[in-house]
C-alpha cells in the first residue's frame, strides 16, 4: 500500500488495483517471445540512427574506438568520508555528474565534471536534499530526475536534478527506489517494497496514479527503465505467468524477463497507457537486469542466478527496439562474458550503437577488479580493460555513464565498506 501526500490531500492507491482505468494493458502478440538463456544472437547489427548513448547525444568522431585505456588510477572522491551508493549521469549542458549519500545523511553531488580535465577535484558539491537513506537517478526530458527515500520512510521526486527545485510529492513508503524517468509532463517511478513491486507516476501540480504490472516475487525484485521520446521502456523480472505473480499462494521466482512500454497520454494528469512488449523466459531466476539506451532502442543486460547450473551463467543481452520488443523478432540473446561470473553488481551503458558492460572480478586476491568490455550488437568484442580498486576498494554498487562525445566512460562505485565513493575514467585509445 502506497500513500501519497500532495499538499493537504491524501490519496491511497492499492497496487493490486493498478491495472485499472488509467492503464489499458495491451499485449502485442507479435512481439511476445520466449527465448532460452543460450539462444543465438542476431545475424547482423541493426541499422539505426546515431545513438544517444545514455542520453547525452552525439556520436564519436575521428579514430574508431577499438581499445580502452584507464586514465590514471581509480581514487576516492575527496571530502567523501562515509559516502556511499553513487549514481551517475549527464546534464543537459553535456557535463557529467556523480551523486551520492553523504556522511551527514544528505543527498549530494557534483554536476560539473568535464572528462577532458581529469582527475576531477569534486570541489563543487551541491546538497540536493537534506536527508536521504536511498535513491536512484534516471533520465528526464529536461534533465536527470531522482527518486529518494528519507530516513523517516518518506519518498520524494527531485525533477531537473541540480538545476531546478519544482515542488515534489512525498510518498509514505518503506520501498527501495528502483528507477525514475521523467517525460517532462510527468514522472514514472518504481519501488521494491519487500518483494512487492510498486509502480507509480506523478504530474504537477497534484496528480498521482498507480500503474501495473502487479509483481510479487520470491526471488530478487528487478526493474530498469529508459526514456524513449514521450514513452518509457521498462524491463522487469516476473514469474512464468507475467502479471499474475501477486495472486500466487507462494511467491514464485522471477524466471521471465518482461519488457513493457509506458506511453504518456495527452491528458492533464499522471496517466500512462501500458503495453507489454516481450516475455523472455529464462531457465533460472534473474539475478541482474539493466537497460542501456541506444539509437535503435536498447540493450537488456541480464544474468541468471546459477541455481540450476554447474557454473554461474554468462552475462547476456537482448536487443530491443524503440518500443521494447525484440530486435529482430524471435532472436535470442548475445553472450557478453564467459561462464562463472560471480559478480555482485553489473553496470551497462551504450557507446554509439555498441554496448559497454562493467562487472566485478571478486576472486582477485589483492582487491576487487572492475572489468569493462565493449561489445557490438552481433556479440563481437571491440575493446576491454580492467580497473584495480586498491585505492578505492570496491564494496558495493557500481554505476557507469558514457560521455557526450562517446569517447569516454565515467565509473563510480561504493568503496571501503560505505566509507567513500570510488571513481575512474576509461577512454578510447588511441
């Protein structure tokens, strides 16, 4: 149950009633497909316009990026003692940002990062909200948006992050923020409330709505979203009977990778129309799930938990079109790594039309090693490198974003058991 406090009006919305009048659930039968975890990849890279990467815009120019180099050593953010849980992104002016939870309990960040000058001093730190215990950052039509939870259980939206302070609703929730995306007129977000997925939206000045799907799982709750014009494409972990998991007597594992499209309506409220795009059945429950936006659509990066395998399965990815359907239809996933990858976190971003993934080699005896790999849509490995984390020992969440010129990557992670945030820059070489 999620309670909205907007001004003096309280609106209580039940998740299990979330497929009501505001969400006409449509199933595009031609796009609903089942693929095994080791299916073949597409025979060729899809033709498409220039990629927007992670929303930065522009394409790489000059020398093709066929190798990676780490620019200097990874390091902890200065004045970041007890900093944790970083998020990264691109500002409307093309500069990058890192935001994190500070020792004081505030949500803070630096939005002045120009990767042409590195290392960045992190000397222009802005307080975004005075109290936060968890947050997530996503794309927005007018700039990045953040969904945060404070220490008292309230949850709120920060739209036009760093640049604007519009009024935001406050929600009563103990949920963990999973994603937030702002289409300009309204924001869509999701929370994990102890295995119950809660999806909602808000539009100024005081409109709120609850949305499907209704998902209740016995395995990890996973959700990731990308902005596509006035629509949002979302990937979820769901049961073998998508949309029915909350009605099961015993919570079922998330064996289905389900993609959905939320279409913003023309109404002056918070409504979206919801269409199911693809159902991609796996042999084991999903462990990791991330979307990376491209010009042709998106990559859906995933790994299953190895519960029925001799070794942990590889990290894989499906190619999605602009509406969240498989591209090409009926194709299987591409394999991005070998088997036996026991990583606790996965990050994904796009470089032009290619996919870049980062994961952790947790068996390195000296310090966790971040592995970074660029892969084409046909599965060909283009470039790769590794980042030692001795100076900023990786201990938690890993995030990655592509620079607007598509030539650099900024990575940030929780370091030293919640005592700092580590950062690193990876560049195309030469």
